[in-house]
C-alpha cells in the first residue's frame, strides 16, 4: 500500500510570528492550496510559556507558523498535525506533565494539551478576519465533537465553555499620537516595529483628527511641550474611547494641567484617566528611552485591561 505523502513530510517553520491575525491569514491562504490543520493550546497544567488559545497552523506540505510553547514542542505538534491531516480527523495530544512523550520535556515543568483541528472550510476564519478588519473583537469556537469551527461573540478570555473551546481575537493596539518633534517620531516608529497600528495626528488639527480614529483598543499619547497647544486635544481625548491616555510633562506640569481641566468642568474621575508623567519609568530625557517607556506602559495597560 502506498504511504501517505504527509507522513513522510518533515515539518519546517515557514513564518515566524505569533500574531493571531497573521496566523488566521496564513491558514486561509494555505487552505486554498491544500490541507491545513490548526493546533490550539486548550489546556495548561502548571506553568506554560503561552496563553490558552495560542495556535500553530500547519499545512499538508509541512510548513507551519505560530507557537503553543516557548518553541520546544512546535515541530512535534506540526508532526502530529500532519498525521491528523493524513487521517482526515481531529485529535488531541499532551506534552509535558501527564504526556506519553517522555523525550519531550517542557522547560517550565508543566504540561499542555493541544487540540488538532483539520480544516474542512474557512467560513469561520473569514468571519473572524472580517471582524478584526472592522476593529471588532471575535471568538473562534472549536467543537471537538463536531470537529468544526464557528465565529461567535467573544467571552472575556479564552477557555472551555461546556464542550466547546473558544479562542478570543481582539483588534491590534492602535497608538494615536499627537505632538511634534523627535518624541512623536520615535514613539510612532517603535509602535510600528512592535506590530501596533500607529496614527500620528497633525498637532494643528489633532482634536478634529481624533474623531473616528480612537476606539476601545486605542492608546492615546500626547507628546506636547506646551499646555496651551495640548489642551484642545486633551479635552477631546478625555471624551474619546481608549484603554490608555498619557501626557508628556513633569509632575509640576501635570498639576497645572489638572487645575486647567478642573476649571473647564472636568471631574476628578476624568482627570484620573490621564497617565502623567507618561510612561512606565522615568524620567526619560531622550527620545528612544521615552518611546520604550511609553510603549511598555501601553502594553502593560492593555494586558491588565483585556485579560
């Protein structure tokens, strides 16, 4: 009997990313050319390097992308996915604690459960990609019993809901920047390098430019050196959605900022939204350090906001 082509294929990482949207697009593009499986991290015992819902996408040619660990089991996961594709049915596999694979040890000392789903269609994936394109969150529900995926309203965090595992997808962080000079340039550059959506507004028309740009997944960053120039944008920003609002300036500058905002009728609760001095650490007196401090603060705040 002729052996399956997939069984003799050696897995090779072809795309080095853990971005959920990139992985979905990779799965969609690969499905049009042949068999594809999605490996999902659906169980954690003890510690783990990745969060529930993390994924690896594997093609029938052995190409794979994504991570479900720190990089120590992905090739083995891809090999199991190739077997699932060759059999045409879903399966699950354990690594680390409780696993039959004694030669594969997780450095964290815990254990993980991976569900392997062989794609039959990409309708649900298309729907999730469409939602993210419109900057709306979405859930991808996997039913082991039905061996199917569906697009659903996302829960607060990934996990099992009865007998269905739901992965959560949220829009990429958008960093909305108002300011002039090298600080704004460096924050925008680092944001783009980090995979964020960076939007730099013209300071002379920043207040008007904020309309329709900021949403719940936006960080609003004010990098002005002049309270008079900052204030029209800040007034608008305080009434805009966003999980982060930070402003450049010393503690003394922020006290003046608060006084002026209170004079305009803003409450203590409103003013408390402003992170000032901006950044995770400080004082940062050159542009590159400031950019690192700001983006680190944005990342930490997003993690705390969207568990």
